[in-house]
C-alpha cells in the first residue's frame, strides 16, 4: 500500500506549503481545517488505519501520525509568527497624537497655607520635645486676662479690643465669656491639668476686632510654654533659634528685644535675621522692603513666665519660688506671610482656590 | 509719645545720631515707632535779617517790597512780604532760596505780581513753631544779620515717636525718657527740672481743698498765682509744644501742657476767681449727677466716679476733663494750678463709662505716682513766674502727701543667673540699677535694691529687678541654649493624628482645604433654614455679618464655593476642618461646646473636561459619598450612611442621608436643596457632608494581621430583585448575616430597574460576594451552600427574588 504512504507524504508536502503560504491567522486557520479538520483527509486516513491489513497498519499509522504531528507543529509555529506580525501591524496602526492634552487623574487638593504652616511649626516643636494641646476658643475673663496678670486697666479688655459674648454686662467679672484674644489662656489650662515639668505648644484660633491688610478679626496663634526647675531665658533663645532656623533657614540668627507683656517678666520680643537681604540691603544695593532695611524681622513675643501667673496655678504644683519657665506666642499667618511673601492677611480668608493652590 | 530730640537733649544728649539712639532705645526696651523731622531743613538758608526798606508793592496793596540785609557781606535781597506788621528797621527771620519748608516744599526765587522775591520773611506757622500767621516774627534787634536762625529759634528737630509700654508710665514725660536714655547710653543726665522749688509750704490764703475719697485720690496738690497776665507763650515754649504735637493756646494752658509733656503728670488750671468759695472738694459723684465738660458736653456721672466740686457744685471730672465753669479765660488774673494723683483703675473705668478719653485720663489710668504730682506743680510754678509774670501766693495745698516709703527688694545673684542662664557680675547689676536711679546696697547673697518712687508700680519683685538687669546688661550677649527637659518627650495625641489624617485624606482626593470665618450672619442661618437653632451671639460684633458664631461649616463652605464660582472655577471641591459653636442646652454659665467638624462641598464636573471626555459627570450625592468614603476608610473607622431620620432642612429630601460612625449619628451627607443652592447662585447639584470628627476618635485601634494571601478568594455574583424601599445596605447586611464569616466582602456592583421585566417599584441589585477561609481553600460545595443560605435569607427577610445566574 505504498499508495497510502505516498498519499500521506503528498498531503504532508501540500500542507507544509499551504502553512508556509498562509498570510494571516485566518488563512492559517483555513489551512488547519483543510488538513486537520474533521472532514480532512489525513485524520480520516488515521481513523481508517484499523481497517487496514495488519502488516500495513504499523507503517501507515506511524507515517500518518508523524505527518499530523509535524503539521500541527508547523501550524503552531506559523501561527506564532503570524500573530506577532499581526500584532505589530495592529500596534503600528494604533497611533495617537502624543501632543494632545493629557487626561489626568483627578488633581490632589491642598491643605490651606495656614494648616501647612501650623503643622510645620508644630513638628519643629515636637522635635524639640514639646507636646501639643488645643483648648476652647470661647474663654472667660479669668483665663484670658486675670490669670495672665492683665491689669484691670489694660486696654485689651475694652470692647474695642475683645469680642464679648452676649449677654455681657460686666467686662471685668471673671466668668464673663469672650472670644479669646490670644492662645495664652491655654497656658493656665495646661498647667491646671499637668504638673511640671511641662513642655507644650498650644495652637489655635484667636479673635480681635480689627481688619486691614495685616489684621483680620480671626487669626491663628501658637503659644509655647516650658516650665521646669531650671528653664532659663537663654533656653528660650536657644529654643526659638532652633525654631527660626527650621522655618526660615539654617543660617538665621535671633535677637531678643526687651518689651512688656503682662504675663511674662522679663518680656522680650524676638527678631529673626532677615532672610531676604544682607543686613537690610538687597543685592542691587537698595533697601530691603521685608525688614525695612533693619536686617531684622519681628516674629513673636515671649518672656519668662511671670511669678503672678504661677501664683494662679500654685495649687497644681507651680510654686513661683520652685519653678520657672518661658512662654512665647506667635501668629501662624504672620509666619506664613513672611515665609512665603504673602502681602495681605485677608487672602487667607478669601480662600480663592487659585491662591490656595500655590502652596 | 512724641519726644523732640532738641528737648530731650536739654536733659540727656548722647553723642549718637538719632537713628543710633532709636536703635539703642529699642534694644533696651523703649520701642521707637518712627523718627520724624519737625520743622524746616536746609538750615544754612535760614538766617537773621534786617529790613532796610519796606515799600508798598506797586501792583498790590497788601504786599510790601522789602530790601533785607541777610548778612555775610551779601548784597541786600529784595523780598516781597504780605505781613501787615513788616517795617523797615525790624530784625526778622528770613528763609533764602534753597530753603526747605516744614511741609517739604523747596523755596525758589519767585515773582509776586511782577516783583522778584529772593526768599521769605517768616511767620511762626511757616516754621511750624507756632500757629500764628497774622504777622512775621520780629526778633531781638541785638541779633546780627546773617546769624543762623537755628541758633535763635528751635526751627528744626527730629522727633522720636515712642511706644511706651503700659508698665512704664514714668516714661510718659520727656524727662523720664531722658532717664532711660541715660541708662541706655551712659550719657550724663541733667538734674530734674523740678529740683529748684520757688514755692513754700503751708496753707494757701483764700484757697483750700478737701479730699473725701483718699482711696481714689492719693494726692492733691495746688498753688495759687496772682497777677497772672494771660497771653501768648514765648516762641521757645510754643516751638516745643508744636514739635511734641500740641497746639499752643495761651500761656497758662500751654504751661499745663508743657509740664505734663516734660514730667508726665497732667495739671489743671482753675480760674481762682471762678472757684466758688475758693474751696474745692474731691468726692465721689452722686448717681446721676451732671456736669458740663470743657468740650461743651453734659456728662452724667455715677457714684464710682470722682469729681471736683466748688461751692456751686461740680467743676471737673477728676483726672479726665475739666469743667467749663472754672476754665481760665482772657480776663483771668488769679490761677489755682492743680496737679493731682488718682487711682488709675478708677480713672480708666470713668473714662470707659463716659466714652471720654483725654491726654490726662490716658496718663492717669496707667497709674502715676503721688510724688510726680508735686514735681509737676513745682515745674509749673517756675514757669508761671517766668512766663506769665505771675506772683506765687505763699503756701502749697498738699492733701495726701507722697506715696508709701520705698520698698527694698533683695536681688539674689543666684536668681539672676538662674533665670537668665548667663552669669551677670553683681557689680554690673549694681551699675545698671544705679543708672536707673535705684538705690543699691550690698547684701550677703546679692543686692538690696530700693525702688525709686516713679517705678513703684512696675518694680515690686525680684523678677522685676532681673528684667531691668536683663534688658540693659544681658540680652545683647545672651547665649542660646536648650532646656534640659528632664525626660519630657514630644508627640501628637491620637486625636491630633486623626485630625491630620482626616485633612490629608480629603486633600489627597482633590479637595482644597479652606479656612472659613467662625462668624456668621443671621442671614446665613435664614438661607440655610436653620434660623431656629440656638446660637452663640457676640455682644460687640464688628458687623451684622459677623454677629454670631457658626453652628455648621456649611455656610463658610458655600460662601467660598460661590466666590470661586464667580471667579471662574467650574469644578469646586472644598473642605474645612474646624470648630463649630453650640450653646449649652440649658443653664447659663456653662461654656458653649466647640465640637471639631469636618465638612466638604463638591459641585460642577467631578473632573475637568478634556478632549477625551468633554462632558464629565456632574458631582452629585455619590461624589460626596466617595469623598466621605475616602475620608473614613482611610481613617479605618467603621461607618455607614443611613436613611436620614429627620433630614436637615437645607438638604434635598430625597438625596440626603445620615453619616453614622461606629454606630453613632455623626453628621449629614446629601445634595443641597435646590432652593438653598440657588441662594448661593448654584443651579446644578451641590453635594456635601459634615460630621463631628471627634466621634471617630478612639475607634481606631492598631489593626491586627489577618492571612489574606495563603488561600484563594472565591468570587460569586448574585442578583436579587427587591422592592425599591429596601436600602442596598440592608440587602448586604442580610447577606452577611446569612453567610457568616466566610463572606469577607460583599458589594453592589449593578443596579437595574425595568418595570416590564422585574415589575414596577422593584430594583435588581447585583451583588459581588467574596468568600475566603483563613485556613483552607474553599470547596465549591461550601461556597454553593453559603450562596443558597444568602438566597434563602434574601427571599425570606426581604421578599427578594434571586435571579438565576
């Protein structure tokens, strides 16, 4: 039955040529069906092996099987070639104009400049060993003024300087309610809840009836308080130097200028060396507008806690003869304005997104 | 406080430029607000001149054409002058071309009605040394032409404007500033100008004073002057007042002002002939008692206010303002000059209650010392004699006398070093304190320091002395050290970390943080339909818009959304984190609550339109819910949105819900009621939420590890048709309960409505179910069993029909 094996060989050749000639996956599939499909000749030959004479079965079966395997391998190989060529063609067709605008994922929002600055300051002091505490914005005359050693005649107590809650008929009654004018009342509250040593900063919103480019009726402060047996004015300077360098640059200097605050004695205002100029002079020789030519910028008020303040919390472990410490208070927006060159405080409260997005 | 340098130099004249002096004062505790120039500049052009000729101007009746010798061998100059009193032979003050006048204008050769004028013959007001413009200044004929005018008249000085801190009322006078200048610079200090007293003690004939309230009037001093010639003050005195910012009025009044500016202590001059009975009584007013003050107003007093009365009744409000009745006038010849001391807090209260502030009250309320009153009276005595030609009547009224004996305070060396953190030698402390006129004596462990009377209120403790030493001797060279801290360590609390994380989560999703006003207007509440809510109100708001405190963050969020929309922003995505203010439920006296809220609003396209997606979906309820999910999922708190029991009035009733955190109602979420949104100019949906973040505090524990990778998850989809009234959350809850812990997650991934196919009023929810066991791979049978239980529970509990998958 050489006819049969010849036929197998012929089919194998035909099929090999057809596989090689197939120019697409679809054409290759036609080839596969033609030579290996249900109705194709080669599989039929294989199925018919059983009917052959026994002496022919082995040779014919083997030949047909080999032919089929060879053909299958050829189709698979050719299929791979074609698929990859076709993919290549498809990708080549799949052209985009790479210069068209992007299709971005939703843009991230921003924290408000006040919040960013507040956190930046908080983190500096946390690194210096301070804890953070918040407290009520609605305060009493006792915490806002009396316990902080404000004289009854201090002008801050006037209705022109402090918002009082309705109804207020006595500006001087200790439990009269007001919006705190500074974060300093939290000094008292903090000492009432924690015995010394205490190292704490007290951020929050404060209020004063005032409105212009550098004043808004609400703004934010960070108070600092460090009380221990041996905290000194030099420690205040070192602490604020570390702060100034962290916020305004590592080559900053600070200087202390004597001042008066009711709740500190001695009291000092703290200036940081201007980061915009060299001793008041800009590179082009003109006068620096930021520090007004002085080379120094006032950033906060501070001092050593007044013994009269300790006297108000003596029962909580603050004996004025046994402990001492410093306190300071700064405006968060003021620090942000200085650092980022924002000219008008009111921008913070307009909340124009185009402003907010810059930071 | 304005301090003319020319005046200061009479008592202390450091060899420093004004700028350098200002810096030194600032660095030792006296803040300098500004340095100004008062008077003229280009001084070389101001000279003494002699009027050689003065003729009528040919073309102007009121002008004179003068020929003036300005000395130095120069040709006489032709100067046109408009003053009626100019005449040949006068010695006058001349400004030559090139002069710079007080207002900064430069003088040039000018033509007046055709006649050249080489400068000006000067009147007082043109030099800012007086207010007189009626005539030129006529100088002493002994002066030589060409003499620099600045040698003759105080025509130019720099002026320091000082900010005197409330603890230093002693610096409210030029001499007090001179003391401070002496201590700060080491320049010698002249003796106080009140050292020479031309007066005597004893009673004053025809005048007496009774003080009925010595607690409020620690000292009252007065002297009587006869033959007072009321008139103008001399030029030097007027010039100093002008430079200090005070208008000259008449010699007697000018003396009271001059002495106040020099000593710090206010004075009052009574016309003694108008003091009924020559008798003054200092007493508390009766409630409702009335008095006309110098400014012509009638004032009604109360019994805490002090007045000065004579035989006819009240004449002055003590320490605040004199009365009209006993004021000095042109025909005054007898003056009772008063310098008193008052209790500052009482003056402050009176001034506050009456809404009446004066130079006197602002000084007295800072608490002057009794000794200053007599100093001022002595100084006024000299001037009344010298300037007004007055005769001092013998005697001095002095009720109350000097203040308490000076205190001596121990200043311990160890305390100085211990508080400042730098060693200050005892000798240095002594030197500083002595320069400040403290008495100093050696003590075993430091110094015994005696406080001068004029510093009595400010310095009463060791710490106050240390401040003096520190400001003059330690601050400039203070080292910068860090506290020893004794084990204190810094960290944020859990709540503080939670607050930070909340804001970060919202910003990361594209929302911008805003900082809104704590204030809101009644109109805001009305627009949000929450006018009935109790609120915290301000007694003294700056405006009606800021009259109350907010109870919700929504108002400020909408204001900012509106502003940004008006400024062109299409997509608005904002959040705020901060306090709202809730009045206590009942009893007065409790502080209002200040819960920490987080709120957000979103409106406009959820993302910017691009060429790929020209019309992105508009933000709606689900966009807000997405932001809420992003927030609360990142905080890892258990939360859900429930049907609103009682929807907020400002929300869309069908598109709003309640935010539940850890099982407790925490806030609202929803689309704004379209009518409310329209009030902020929004026509499309505005969605948002607001919650009390403090409710999330403490719910967040450190997560425990669970094995989610060793064994595979099996996912199954299941569709169920339920009534529209059944919330999706309930379907999930029933499924979870039925399936037990092997169902690790279940979510709705498709929602389908079709009245014809699934019936009107029904909804088909497609659930994706995630099964996993921690310890084995689940078999198909296990999953199929759970699925059957879920299907059965949905049918039984929710009348659901599970569709075949």
